């Protein structure tokens, strides 16, 4: 008993000394400062009891495996289980963020909800612990469940998570499905189950349309107020939200923007510059045009007038403010330059995908000689599917085959599925004959075959999980990875194609 008393004092000292947390078999339970901890004797058993407003855990204490100032490990036994487990008290440098604690609380609660809503299922303990080596995100609770002879990988997202977390969920779900399948010894994993808050399944259902039968995905929506769970109809993705602005309307806007720019000396000089540093891009909706210096927007034109500047508060251009615009352009020319000596400035590093896009638009044959340089469109210019961080080009080969090109300048686990997001919409417009109807690809006899999909990024910047995601795509989607040189700002070179 003296040993337990010493342990009790050590736990009190750890809780008082700074941030510390409690884990069971590697799973985070709580911050130590937010828990009550009691060691007591009940009959012949020594027990450890941990409780807070969120949970209560009681375990039979078998022995102390390790005890130092920074770490205490107890071998314990859950009631009704023969195999011992471990409870670990660990001093940390910083307390867990509010978001991480919220996710752990959701994981514990959702474990109980699943057991209630699927009473005939066997549900393995869920985890929300991130594992960067395997690309398992801490955004989600993940695990496995079995219903009779069927087994599933599952991923659940807490209410209130960011739009980015929801958008990335299918990619992380496929990675988890593949990993679980690779370790399923007895019962094959039949499908992936995703659990999302009510009203947020639409994007997942859309993207799941691009997957093969090997990645069969079941999507469930839950109501937070009563935790009712309902399966979403995977076939009912609705209309893919995208539209095409008639090409003539886009060209008229571009022409009006050029005419306005020609009356501003600083912009007029850029328009005449043969380097191609300036491009004018039509924004979604075709009501505003953006002036881009090597892809970086710095001025905008609409019927209301010309604006310029940085951030969320651009100012309207007037004669008195033209010197400010001159200085802005001079600074861009100095800092956003492929030969710039200082590559850590904001102007150099901002919007790298847009810079990469400008190089492809300047001469798409550098990417592939089969592309027709006369027909290459940046986001169509208004093939819009909402603001999902997508950067796409749509081109056509000299033989008339449509090509969706997704560009990334850095590693992104989302790259394949973002390309698919765009591909699905291009395919729908292709089937409906919208490109011909709205004046795109004039003079080109478009091949009715499905569009090709090219993922273009620096060769060393493809995320390691890309191969996993691509093997679960529908056979209709032909994907090619185009690896570029690392110093692509000084000129595009294709280093690999696979």
C-alpha cells in the first residue's frame, strides 16, 4: 500500500507541475488537470478511478510499469476483459488545443452513439490520434465495425469542423480503408462508411461518383441534437453545381478590361510587354476581370471602375493614385521575378499555383506537345463548383480529346480528388454539348471519349498517398501525373510522366 500512496503523491505532483495528459493504450483520455484521480482498495483489488464532467473510468490496478517525473505507466485491467491494458500519465510541453480536446470528446461520445444506433454491430474502439507517417488525420474519429458477416472501415467528423476538413474527408477515408484492408486477416473490409453532420453529405456524394466499386462508400448523416443517424442515398448527388458563361460574354468583358487598362500608363506598358508577365483573367460570373502579374492578382476591373491593391480592401484607381499603382507594379517586377535574389518575400511566394498556371497558359506545349495551344481555358473561365481551392485548366489535344489539368506547387493530399471534382463537371458539360453550345473550342471536333486528367506538380511534391487514391478511381478516369522541375519559376520542364 505504501507503493500506492507514493504513486498518489507522484500523480498530484505531476498535475501541479504543468501540462500533462492521460492516455489509455495510446488513446488520449483527457488533460490531467481536468481529471479527478483516486486510488483505492476494494476487497482484494486495488483500483484506479478517473473521472470528470465528461467521463468516468475505473480500472483494476495490476502494477506500476514505469514511474519517473515526466511519465507514469500503469498496467491495468478493464472489467470483463482478460487482456491487460495500460494507462499512461505523460507530462507535455503544451496543453492540447481546444480543437483537439473537442475532437477527443466527440470520439468518445460517438463511440457510444454508434453502439446505440447499431446494436447488432461490433464496433472496435475509435481513435482520433493523428498519425503523420500513415497520413491519418486528427480531424476524424476512425475505426472498424462489423455487422454479421460484413465489415466496414469508418470515419466520422465532429460537428463544427472546418469546410477544409469536410472536403478532405473522402481522401482520408480512402486512405484509412486501404490501410484497414491491408491488415484484415479474417473478414474482408466490404466498404467505407462516412458519418457527417446533417446537411453536409452533398460534396462527398458527388465525389464518390468517381470511385470504382472497390471503394464503395456509404454516407450517413447524423443530427446533433438527438443523434439520429440516417443513411444518405449515394446515387442522389443532385445536379453537379457548375455553369458555363458564353465565351462571347467572357471575351467582351476581357476586351472592355483591356481598353480600360490601355488608358492607364502603368498598365498599358504591361500590356505591351512581350514577356507575358501580365494576364487578364475573367472571374467567376463573368462580371469582373482580374489583372494578374505572374498569376498574382493586383488590380480588378468591372463596370464600376478600376481597383488595385492588396488584401480585402482594394482602392479605386484615380489619376491622383496612379503613382501608387506604378510603385506597386515596380515592386512586383522586382520581387515576383524568377531571377529574384530574395525568394522569401510575400510577393515571390504568394499564389504559387497561379504563377505556375501563368507559365502553362503562356505555352502549354511545354507541359505536353499534344496539347492544342489555341484552346486552353482557366476555370472555363466560369465553370464554378464553389470555392473549394481548386485551380484547374481545361485544354484539348490536337486530336480533340478534352484534358482536365490540375496544378499544384506543393504537396497536397487533396490533389487527385480536387481534379476529380472538376473532371465530373467537365464530363457532364461534355455530354450535354455545352462546350459547343457556348462557343468553346471553336473549330475543334471534340472527341466524345471521357476527358483525360493530368495532375501537374513538381516531381518531388506529389503526396505519398496519391497512388492509394488513384487505384480506387473509376476506370473511366484516366489519370496521368506530370512531374515538373523544382525550379519551375525559371521555366517549365517535364521530369516524369506516369
